[in-house]
C-alpha cells in the first residue's frame, strides 16, 4: 500500500470520525421513573446518548439511547462498570432496573443499563403497539396460515409507518448497537468495562467484543446464541429436546407419574384435539379487546415452549397439559396474561434486527426439514416460522447482499476472560449452545444451569457465580454450582379452582375501595365473637331463639374468619413455593379450606332463615342483621372471585 493511499484512508477516516464526534453527545435526563421514590433516592443517574441513526452516514438522523447508571454500593471512585445488553431483540434494559438495584454485581461495580436503539425509553421507539396487535391475531379462531398472513401484514404496516416517519430500518442491527456501546463507554469515561449479554443480547455482545475487543474487560454470556445461521433452523429440535427432558423427569417422579402416567401422549393428544376443536376462553378486556381468546394447536405449542423458560413454570407443565386435555376454560383463561407478557417486546426493533441479520442467514427449508423429524408435532412452532414470511416481505426490495453478516472469527484471539452460562431446560438457546460458544474463545468457562431454563444467570446461584467471576475472572468458576439448586419438583395433587388466582390478584392489587368492605366485615365478626361469646357465658340472653341465633352466628363468624385467613396464608405459602400453581388452584393439603367455604355458606343460609322466621323473638336485631350482612358479604366476595361457584 502506497504512502499516498494510507494518507488518503486516514484522511477519510478522520473526516468520518469527526462527523461521528459531532453527532455523539451524552446529556443528563430526568428520571425515567419519576414516581419511584426508591429509585430517585438512590445513586442513579439518567442520561440520553445521542448518536447517528446510521453510523455509516454521519449526516443521518440523530437518535437517542436511554441510559441509567447505578453507582456502586461501596461508593468507590473510578469503579469498574458492568454494561448489560438485554435480549429480544426489542426488550428494554432500563425497564428491568429493579433487578439491578440490589444485584451482587453492584457491590463494587457501576451498573450501566441502556435501551437498545428503538426500544423502551430510547427515541424514537419503533412500533411499541405491534405486540398488542399480534395478541389480537393470536386470540382469533383462525388457521395458522391466516395468523401468519395477518401477522405479516401488520408487521409490514409497521415498517411502512417507520419509513414514512423517516426511520432508516436498515440501521438497526447488532453492529450499530456495538458502535452505540463504544460511544457510550467513551462518553461515560470508562476505559474498559465488563460486558454482560443475555439471550439475544449474547449475540450483540459477541459482535461488540469482536469489533471492539479493547472495550471489554471480561465477558458474561447468559443463554447464548452460538451461530446465528441456526438460531431459527434448529428451533424445533431445541424445543423438543428440552420438552423431552420434562417428559422423562415426570416418568422418574413417582407422584408425577402416578397423576400423569401418559404425559407425552397427552401432549400430542392435545395438539390433535385443538387442531380440530380450539378452546375459546374469557379474558379481561385489558388484555384482549374482544374479551375472548381462542387456543388452537399452535397457541398450545408456544404456551408449552414458553413454560420451559422458567423453572417454576416447568414444574407446573404436567398440570398445564392436563388442563388443556380436560379443556378447563376457567383455568386456561389465566394463561392468556402470560401470552401478553410474551408479546411485550418492541416488535419494530425485533423485526428490524431480525430481518437485517437473523432471518436472512437462516433457511426456511432447513427449518421445515428440522421440524419434519417430529411428525406428531404437526409442523414447527408457527410463532417462529411466521418470522420467515414477515422478513420475506420486510426485505422485499432489499438485495440479499445488504443482509448483515459479521465476522466473529476474531473472538478466538481475544485475551479477556469469558463465562458462558446455559440452562439445562432452555428451549431457545440450549445447553449445547453454551459449549459451542465457549469453544470460540481461548479463555472461556462454561457453566451449566442445572434445573433451570432460560437466563439462569438471573437466579440466586447465577448471581453468586457471576459475582465470583467478576471478582476473580482468572479463577475457574464452580461449574457444579447449580447442583446446589433445589431439585426440580414437578407439581401434582393440585385441586383446581380458578377463584384462587382471582383472589390472589384482588388482594395483590390492594385496592382500598374494593377491600374496605371486606375489612369492615372482618372487624365486625371479630368484635361480635368476643363480645357475644362473653355475654353467652354470662347467660345474658333470655329465650332459646336468642341463644340459638347467637351460637350459630358465632360459629359461622369463626369459620368465616378461619376460611379467609386460611386462604390468604395458603396463597402466601404457595406463592413462596411456586407462584404459578395459583393460576390453577391450591395443593390438595388445603382442601379443608374449600370444605370450610361450603360449611360457612350453609351455616350463613341456616342462620339467615332462622333469623327471618324467629325475628320477633330475637333481641338486638340490628346488630344481628349487621353480622348476617357481614357473612353474606364474605360469600359475595368468594362468589366474585370464583372460590364458590354454582
């Protein structure tokens, strides 16, 4: 290369770099959570990083990246920093700040959270309502082909709207995020930092580490993408491998096998049943405008796939499959809320990134060939398969040569230490991915998250493993650490009662207007029990009717208090064990509470009839009426929740 050529390239680089510098700034911002006192009283700073939308065109639009910096708990000056890259793509990093306030990494490290360009609090935010439109499509009783067509159309409408608003959809991909991170590190004043990627964020972290290795002090990869070219094509086999582990676990669990002896066969039977006879359930208007959601076979498959993300959800999978088999509409209605959270990504970013770098590097024919291995599954998961169709239309006028392909071979030469954590049951970035990713680096450690699904790094043990790694990255992590985790306990022997979930939601919302009458009824019954029991002992009442009505109402009040208190305590106990059980009911050891509700209802009706028949012979009728009304109020609440049903 001639000296003239070198000078010319340096000159061009200087011009481009100068343009970038002029378009990059970091400005203080108001809190993204103005009403969260616990955050605003903490040592957290809020920022907007302004960068070019298209880094290759410094004169392009300027966009804003939302940033939160949580200063270390030790109040260290010049502390090292951990920057977290959220997954999705399209999930908010800043929105999950609550997970980081007391995170073990914050003890001696600053924590830097940011919303990937186009997501969350970053500006512009790309099609934030697209997920809700997808949920509306899934809620309909229509074929997978029609779902795919509708999904493609609304996604393409999103792209057209973005282009109309001047958004460069080709500028949203992992390399742009890498350049955003490089600029952010520089503006915050860190020479290097610890890079922590989760799920799709692991791919972005690998791209960042490949292009800017000098930015990285160490690398944490939780639930890794090993090869973007098989991220979609092996989707079905990854899912079925993880699902098979649950089927085997149930066979080897005496209680689970006794209650669900044919779990695998039941799974396929539900697919066959829902293919011909979908189930329509009632849901809140806040979730679906039509107040109805229809589960077809594809909805069932994606619902089961999503349970594999979370250990506690995995534990209730046999129960969930059985409720689909029994077509229990009340129990399944509570599941729709999980669908809505599944679609909580900013799908404008999801498709910009996926259609720029993921789908163009995956082959639909390979996807279908992979899915064909599982005949009874009746095709791969259409929730993911439909992305091929979306991106085909999304990229209609885009040459294949413009698809993003990153050379990650340089990762083999980096010196910084790497920890790779993978969940045993992870259906989307499986255990084998972790082994493959670790082999990309010369200084990497692979850790298996036994009994866990997706992102096991966000568990207590995961936090401890990652914390130890950041303190001493040259020391090999404890590869067996997750064997200390509680064993997988597949849930069985549950009495299904949809009212349990409704009651838990009502109490959890702590609405004073809703709960005040219940609290007043409680106080009336407590006062009545003490005062009138004392008076009965002292024989203050004359006449058989007075004594009978008081004895019955005292017993009824005691049973009512025990029932409601028992239900609340049961909710708390089960919540601490496995929150998801409450979506279906309570373990059978709490069956006495359901029996008490029946006894309470029967005694209330008996005392009410007795009061009406013998009203003229009963003294303090207004007080008695208040107590009876309190009993009726408790029954009304239990009917409202569904604990009692006709």
